[in-house]
C-alpha cells in the first residue's frame, strides 16, 4: 500500500478547508476567491442570529468590528488605529480623491491597464489640469523567460523614471491584476518620499496571499477589498490611512463614526467629535453582521496560514506545471518577478486567448483572460494536481 507523503496529506487538508466540488478546477481566485468553510460558517451563523434581532445588543455594533480591525491591521503590520473599513476599492479611493488636491500641471503616475477602480477617481483631477501619466508594460519579444524577465525589470525601472518633482501621487498595485507582475513597492515609496508625492497601493489582488509590511513600505494609503485574495465576501474590505489623512472629513456622516456612539441612549446628544483613529472613515456597512463575521473569519485563517508562507506554498505548487509549460513554448515570468496567487501565461503565436479560456472551461478548468495573457490565480484550495491538469490541458490545445 502506498504511504501518503506529508506534502500530499497537507494538500488534501487544504482542500478540505473548502467546499469546492472535486471535478471543478478553480484557478480564478483573482476573479472571485472561494470561501473557506470557516468563512461560510461564520456568515451562516451571523445570518441565523440576524433572524433573531432580540439577540443583538449594542456591543454587537462595535465589538466584532474592533476584533476584525485588529486582524486586518495585523495582516499588513499596520496600526489598527490607522485602519478603516471600506465597501470597495472605489470607496477607499474616494477617500483619497477627496483629500488630496493636485495642482494644475502636476501629474499622477499609474500603471498601464491598471484596474479601473484605481483610475476613474483621478479623471476629475485630469479635468482640473492634472496629467494622468500611465506607464505601460513593455513588449516581450517572445515567451522566452529571459525576455519576460527583461520586461518586468524594465516596467519597474520605467515606473520609477516617471516619478518626478511634479508628481502629486503614485497609485499602483502590488501585483498587476492582468498578469501578476510585481512592483518594487519599497523603491517606489522611497522615490515618492524624495519628491514629496503621495503613495497609494491597491492590494486587493495580493493581501492575504503574500506579505506587505506597511511599516516598511510606508504608503499614504493601502486599499484592500477582501473578496479575492482575502477569501471573504464582496462588500467589505479595509484601508490603512497614513498621516496625510489625519483630521480629514469622512465621506459619510454616520452616527456610528462619532465619539460616544456606543451609548445608544445618548445618540441625540449630537457630537461634533469623530471616533478615535481612522474610524471616522469606516463604512456603516461594518455593522452588517454577516459581512463583518466573514471578514473576521477570513483574516483569522489567513493569519494562521501566514501570507509569506502562502506565497511560498503556491510557488511550490506551480513549479512542476510551470516547467512543463515553459518546455512546451509557453511563457511564465520568473518567481521573483510575479505573484504566486496570480500570474500570466503567455501563449505561443497562433493561440487565441479567449478561445483557450473557453476550451479550458469546457474541461471544467477555470481561468481568466486579461489582455493577451491567460491569467491563472490559485490559492490555498488548490494542489499540485490542479496546476498540472491546467498545464496538460493547455499544452494539448496548442
């Protein structure tokens, strides 16, 4: 009888943390992360309790949020007092857009083909005379790993070169949402501080699946929706806001965000002072018992797994598949230049990305197409066999 290795046992245990049917190979977490069992159960329990409103007391409007605030902050080594709840990337960027005011003639540095929720807020600045300076990805001449490496390094270098004395803000992703290209956030942060520019990061695709240390990177704002790499539900995420936002007026004036709001009997003793820290920027949706319970459960699980360990785990899972793909003429960037939970596969000439996606879906292998790349996004629910199944199916389509 074959004895299971520790690694095989570990992969099976990870799969058992989720409820995905075995015949479906979900490699599309950058589109929608699967819900772990504990996250589903937390939401179901909260829904059942919400059906019994007499069981909900005033502390239930505050205590779950404060526990979850601690866990969100811990994921990125941030101060909980600088952590606020948001409903989406768009709502987090709206806080930034309201309180940073570029002068005409200044510029905002963005990535080419950046996710639109981190582009549309700056359109109004452009109308007022601010340049939107997009830094597109360089072209790779082939699927050769050396060409892909040169592409990623050049993209990072060109991005740094785009930041100058007239840059009001740099707003980028930790890993590009289309193909997982990593950006040197520490270098970008240093350059921003040199020129006095604000530095904003959208971490939606990566936070929970790889490390980001706010204390080291020092962004002015880190915006994270938690339904992708964060393995929670749509509608509640978090933002870490730096000193530039101290004293900023919030986008909504909820009673929850005022000092002393825990005292329900005194709510009509209206307060001019906001709650401490960045709570003034919290969304009122934080009191939704289902969403806050799911976010707390997801953050707790991600902390148990540890983001840096999750990245190492996912890189290891993908290595055999990546080797097969490269040997068959497909392009995958080197590990140090791409995310582990999100990476692009460059197709050989003659293969149409959307036709490839549809053919894989017919085999119950689910990926996305973003730009010219087939985007593969595994997470803790996947194992090595999932990645190999994808690779073998893709090679067979050539």
